[in-house]
């Protein structure tokens, strides 16, 4: 909510910024933890829940969740193979 209130960004854009940061930090963290895949799986499940919850109200946020999931899945496949 800091981005929404302090910087004057709209709520949907603030959520999109949060999803972008989550996906980037999740990918970075997974690349640093070579063997452990549970971190990325937890973030993917959280994004699945978030996408399912927001699918009826904001298709933009749901689509961003799906893109974040696919980015984490690519990193996950790269680390496990």
C-alpha cells in the first residue's frame, strides 16, 4: 500500500508493481538456492490463488499473475535440469 498512497499510483498499478517485484525476487531467490524447489512452488501456488481470486474483478492482474507463474516455472525448470 506504500506505493499506492505515497507515490500516488493507482491500486491496480500498485498491485502489478508488487507482482513484478514478487516474481523477480522469486526468480532471483530460486537461482541462488540451486536445489530447493519448495520456495518457487510456494510462490507459484500463492500466485495461482491470487489469479483465481482476482479473475472476476481484474483480468489485468490475473494475467500478470499467470505471466509471473510462467516466469517462475521457467526458472524452476532451469534449476532442476
